[in-house]
C-alpha cells in the first residue's frame, strides 16, 4: 500500500471538505488532482515506475474511498455537492472537534478493515497474487 498517497488523500480531503467547507464536487476534483500531481512528481512515469502491485493498489483505493465516505458522513448535512461558489459555509469554529470525530470514526473503520478483510485475503494467498493451485503432482496414479 502506498502509505504516503493514502495520508495525502486523507489530509487534503479532510482539510478541504471538513475544515474549509469546500463543496464536495470541488473537494473531489482538487484531491484527485493533488493525488495525480503527487504520483507524477514521485514516480515520473507512473505506469512503468509505480512499485506496487494490483492488490496493494486495490487496498490503497479502498482505504481512500472508505476515508472519503467517513468524511462525508460526519461532514455537513445535507451533503453539499454543488453551489454558486467554492465554499458552502465559512470554516467551522469547532474545527478541532470535527477532525477529532472524523479520526475516531476513521480509526474504527480501519480497525474493522485490518481485523476482518485483510486476514481473509492473506489466507487466500494475498490480494495481488493469482489463484495458486497448491502443490499438485502430475500422474499420481
């Protein structure tokens, strides 16, 4: 899993959506552009130089998506997707308590993922590996 990418996506989304009150559409667009800029800056040619396999990529994408869903759930109600300006409201006065609530919910979700989902994939031989057939012998007859 690309931990730096995950942390970057977490911080940018939280700062924009929860902290600054940017509409959800613009938050997603800006966050994805920041992620692409990070990947391009660090790995130059991402297709050839990205050091993670498909399973690790899937883990990163699932954790980023889960984080975004958690932020949307604990964010403003109703979900502010689009509007006349970039911001739906001035930054909240209780910014620290909003971030603390998000981190608590996020930690709970991460613990669930680590406790339930990851061991399931490890028992199957990993997320990025093909379906192993075990040790079979030919002509055992």
